[in-house]
């Protein structure tokens, strides 16, 4: 026995050595993969090759995000998280210094539009006619390009006014208050949707749906709903979010009631499709504006109105407007270094921007899309596309419009290829948070 111990070591020590070597090799491989992602990722907004200082800042930022993604938020006040915050801030400052040396050629990008009312598609000032109000995927690709899903897409008229006015609709302001099951459903809500900062992205409490809707619509409450509880509880509601045949023909067969009940054998794994519903009061921007041009409303964005601040997610999003309107700002993933990005601190699968949300000029020099979605419209937001939502109505100064309520729902779908291809570094760094969210270990 002694000879065996002397020659091979004790079993516990062997196990410790194996674990140590596996851990070290895993760290080395992960670090090398992270470097490869930094080199390959579409995260460099300037022409030419990244400089050494840019790469050094990217490595420092990536390491800080990996620390925040792996370790729980209880480390937030500890030394480890303090180092991560410092590296993150240093990387932001270095990125800002480097990118300030070059100005983008254009700040406002053209939004591709597919108008289902007139069967036309517009992109880069070119208009193509479709054969029907439910165009096939091949028609959309011919009109907008094979890579159209890598850019945002506005779909006008996915619902008609008559369809949205159907008194039997449950996903309506009246339906959510009058339908017996929906009215009493306990739903998470945000107490004050006008607040800024990371804390504003965390729900404040839970209340019956009827009470929240009534307070927002009848008493101009500042609450906001952004929850998938409604459709999770009643999966058939997905048919009232968007015409299934239309979204299936363009985005794939992912949007049936069974799609949100789970995946894999016997649906033991989490669903790849989720359907959150969004509700908030909508203020009126009292000035003239072109349709879909949020840039003319920049002076309004520093006011106190409900909004969702700039963030990006690993899923594709078909955001359908069911009542009222919302203003969107969307920033391509390759502009991420200009947005002071940071991973969710509480195990959620998203990144948020630390730019001042009350600064109306924050995106003025950054290439971005702007658009307003009205009732019956839908907006495709690709994975990792940064987006901000302002609950504002754009009207002419002479038009007298009372503040309205915005009701919308999104078809979220996880698309593995786009998840990796659109931003491989973000995808890699978010894996620990994805696991936490799938296991229900996030703290939000």
C-alpha cells in the first residue's frame, strides 16, 4: 500500500490534480476562445484593423463581463466585482477615446419596410411588389435580400383595424379587464416606468391584471407590464398576437401554442418561443414629425415618460403593436462599443447600455434606426440588435390627441445560428447567465 501511495499518490490527491488540470485547461481554452471572438466579432465600428489598445480594452471588458456573468450578484459589493467594474469602466473610456477619433458617415439608417396592406417591400429606396398580403419567404428575400433577417424590418398592416376592433379579442384593453380568467391573473408590473437606470429593468410587484390595466388606462398611472405570464398561462393567446400564417411564412414555423409549452422529448426542456405582453401609458409629443422619424422627437426623450431603456438580447423579436403606438431606436450590434455595454447583474440573459437615457443627444452620432409602430404594425428586431422603446405618440402640433395607452406583444424566439453569428463574443460571455435563466436561478 505504501509503495502504491509513493508511486501513484493517494486517490484524493489524484482527483484534486485532475480537477485542477481540467479547471486550468478550461480557463485557458475559454480565454483563447474569448480572444478569437473578440477578433472575429462584429464589434469594431471603424474602418481598418483594430489597434492594440482597442484589443487590450476589449480583453479587459470581456473578462469583466465573464466575472459578472459567472458569479452571483452577492459579489457586487466584494473585491472581485469591484475589479470587474473598474476594468469595465476603463474599457469604456478607452473605446470612447479611440472611436472619437473617427466620425460615422451617417447616423440615421434606412428602415426596410414590408407593407402588407399594399403588398410592397421597400429597401434602399427600391420598391418591390409582392403577390399577396401573405408573401412567401422567397418573395421577401427577392425584395429585401437573402440576409434581411440580419437587419430590422417594419411590417405595416399585419393586423387590420377591423381585426383589432373585434369585441371577442382577449388581448385588448377591454378584454384584459373583462375576460374572467385574464382579469384576475396575477401579473408582475413595474411601479414607475419613467425611472432610469439598471434598477428600472426589475419588476416592482405583482397584482391582478384588471387592476393594473385600469390604473394605467383610467388614471394615467406610471405602471408598466412586460410579462410572459399571460400567454404562458393561456397559450392560445398567441393566435391574437399575430396572424400565424404570416409570421410563419416569413420567420419560420415557431409560433404555435405548442411552441411555448416546452421543447425536446415530452417538452421537458424550456420553450424556445416566449410571448411577453407589454402595456404602458403613452405621452403625446407635441410637435410635427415625419412618420417613423424618432430623431425629430429627441427633445422629448429627456422628459419623464414611460420607456424601456437601451438593451440587447440573444433572441429574435417580432414586436406587434395591438393598440396605440411606440417609438423605437435600434442600434446595430457592431456599434456596441459606443454604448457602454454591460451584462445583466442578476443572471438575466441581456446586456444593457450605460449611456444616459435622459440625454437626447446620446445616439446623435451613432448609426441607428428610428421608427414608430402604430396599431396593426410589427417590427422585427434581430438577435443582439440594441433597442430602446419610448411610449410617445408623434402628432402634429395642431392635432389635439389625448395621451393613449400602448398595448403590444412580442414573439420571442431563440435562433441558435443568429445567436452565434450576429455577435459571437456576446453569445459566449452570456452563456453562464443563459444557464441561470434556464434553471430559474436568476434573481430578477
